[in-house]
């Protein structure tokens, strides 16, 4: 089922959480709502779920083209997984999963044995059937997460909404679980939206990424589109490490004569791994810089260099073999060349 | 090996000794005296004192008062804690303070307030007399005063618990299709049941033992408006020490019973996940 939101506004007192947000999630996709905390992404998710309502007269939420703005959460057929899972602590894992079926009206409710069988099947689906009798407090974070998912799926939702699904897990489990979620999504083909502040997570598993900032949507696109063609400086900076450099220092003025004032305000964005370094003695193109710091523990060597002309500090990532080949030491002179840069000034092209 | 946090032996024995002596003097000894005095003239005398018609009337009145006050305060306590613990609204801190008011005010003042409002010279007293409704120096006054004094026990117990548990589980239940009533019975109530039970026990103990407020509004009419604590006082003032202690031992037994139930609850609570 597709999900649409049009012109959603939401204020909490004087604080604006969403300021005219549109969203369009096609059927069967896995979509990430990505943004820093306070960007409104969780509020948007809760409005889609029906746990919050948009400000009066502001916008509509459509499921498969039907207006559900005024439909209460319980009738929207959404599966919602809370950031801290919100499992019922006094119920066993099995009863947690069975809850959504047990609270149905008598004529829609399957028999008790059918409910239990269905709950077991769902626990098998999330690979936890062995833990049916446990209580939530006896599970690990990753297990709780999957119980919450099974519980949400028990009511046969039309859409699945996950609020920071991996936020409360440690780094290893996070990685395993997000790959598992991707495979799981491919298996069950349910339209899914998840909220995250972790750009790596969003770029790795989502079909489409919606980047939010300060109550607005900044950009929508596939992970590759938003990474390669960021629509704004915010998106560029949010999706990875970045150096912001003053343009005139890097580029000679376009025409001879007095300094170009237009270009003076322009800033150049360049990622640390898009900078090439060569030993200074080798000659050739590039700006001179001095190596100030080398951090070589990890898959890449991270260098902090100081550009001689502008005295700007620049972060550079090169492979460790490259570093070894050049034999660079702190205070060595190098030449730096920008392989790929971005600028958000429309009149200016590098 | 001596650890850095271990005091010398004499200090440990001294401190433990002081604590035990204190407990003995102020808790065990008085309690023991109650029972020793109650049975000092033998069991038949004890039974006679308890079965005496005025004593039986006092016990009945106390039990009746509790039977009215307890359910009322449970309903109120859950409602107030639910509102304060789970919702944001204007005047929330004022409501929290008001709930604490009966703790802050002396019970005698509480009783006096009811006399000033409902008494013969009070605000609505003349109207009540005209319509032949008796509140002060009658059972309704006793129920009102007891209810007021025991007002905070259940709510106070539940508010921090509900605040700590938050609203995520309720929201979960709602997204899974539960209606408000199902959410309350299947999610909210089971999560607070031990805290609620604990609040009920404390409320019950206080309702049975309340003296000050009830004393002001009751009028001390024997066999009619005397509760157990008031009856004990009357017997004692009439130099019927054994009778007073016999009836008092009933209250003491209740207190002990309450403590046992409370310990069992705490034990269950720490044992259950």
C-alpha cells in the first residue's frame, strides 16, 4: 500500500515540528526518514501512524489514495515498532505477539488456538520461536526488537513503521540486524518507513531516502542520488565527512584583474576521500600543504593537512598503502588535488 | 583481610546495639505491652471486652467506613495517577500539590473543616438541618473525614510508577487495535497492580486507624458514631485499661497483618520479572 502525506504542519506549543511536509512512499518500498534529532522525522512517522494528528486544516495523510487523516491509529492497519520496543512487560513473548489478535472484536477474532498458532508462526518468521515463554526483560536488545516486529506484523498491517529501529542496540548487533531487516523486507514486501539519524544505516538498506532538517524535507532520492547529487549544503554535510573551503584560495580568479568578489563568498565542499595527495617534490598540479597530523589506526589513514596559502585545515582520507608508499611524516610538504568537489552557488561552476 | 569500608568491631557492635535498642524501646516494647495488657486478665475477659455491644458497634462502623472509603479512593487514586502520569495538561502541578494536601494538613484541622462546612453553625448546616440530613456527628461525616485523610495514599503510590513507565506501551496497544478500555485492563492495570495493591494496604491501615479527623466529626456517641480508635480512647479514659488494650490489640493485629502482606508483596515483586 502506498503512503502519501500532503502539506503536513505540526506545532507543539511554539515549537514547529513539521512545516508543510510532503511525502510519497510507493507500494512495497523500504524508505528511510533521515535527519538529525529535532528535524521532525519521528513526528512525521507518528502522524502517519495516527499517534499524533497534523494541525487542524493543515494537511492530509493518504493510504493507497484513501484519506485516513481522521482515522484513529487502531483502524489504520499500521504496524508500529517503537524506539524502545514498548513490549508489554507483564506478558510472555508469545502473549505480546498474540495481543493484537486477542483484542479484536469477537466476530473478527480467531479462536484461541488459532491465535497461539499464528503467534508461533510469526516468532518463527523472526527466528525466535524458542523464546516464546520468556518475558521481555529476559531478552537481549536485538531479540526484543524482533519480538516487537513480530507483534506489529500479527495484525497483518498494510504498512510497517519503525522508529529508530536500531537506535538502542550496540554497533555489532545494529549492523547484523539492519541487513536482516533488508532481507526480511524483500521477503514480506511490505511498504516500510523507518526513522533514523544514522546516514550509514539509511544509505545501506533503504530504497529511497528522505532527508529532513528543521521541520522540512531537504531532499528525496535513492541513496546514490542523495549521496552523489546532494541538493543542499545540509544534505552534503549530513551524509558524510566534509571539508568546507573558501573558493578563491583553490581556484584562480576567472579573469585577470581585481579579486572576484562574487567568488569570494563561494564555498567549496569536498569529501576527505576525494582529495589526492602527492609528494611535493614530484611537482605537477596541486596546492601546497603541510601535514599536521596522521591518524593511521583503522582501514584508512586520516590526515590533517594545512594549506600553505590560506592556512585552512583540510581533512584527507587515503589508503594506508598509499601513505606507506609516500612515506609521509608530520610536517612534510605535500601537494593536494581535489578530485571531486561540490558548490551550491548556482552561478559558479568549477 | 580488612576492607577500606569496614569499621572496627567495637564501632559495628555499638551502632548495631543502638539501632536494636531503639527498635526495642519504640516498636517492640509498646507492641508487646498492648498484647500483654490485653490478655492480662485472661482470654475470657479479652473475648468479653471485644464482644461487648459497643465494641462490636465500633468494629462494624470502622469496617463499614473502610468498605466505602477504600473503593472510592482506589478509583480516585487510579484516575488521578493516570491523568498526572500519562498526560500533559495545564494545572498538573497544582493537582499534584492538592493531592498531597491531606498529608500536609493536621487531621484535626481536616475534621474541623468538615464541621465548619456541614456543622449546625456551618455554611450549609442550616440547609441540611431543614432537610433533615445529618452529616456531622453521624456516619456520613466519619466517612467523609476518613476519605479526605486517606485521599493521597493510592495516588501517591501510583504517580511515580506511571510516570516512570511512560506511555509507549499504551500507544503500542492502540496501534495494535485495542480500544481504551482494553488498553487500561490489559496493559495499564497489570503494570501497576503491585503498586496499587501496596497503596490499598496503606490506605486501608490508615482508614481503620484514623483518629484525629474522625474524633472531631464523630461526636463520640457510643454504639453509634464510635470507630475502633475512638472506642479505645473512651475505654481508656474510663480506667478500663484491659478493655482498651483488648480492642487496641485488634488494631495492632491489623497493623501486623498489613506488614506481613506488604512484605509478601515486596517479595513477590522482586521475584517476578
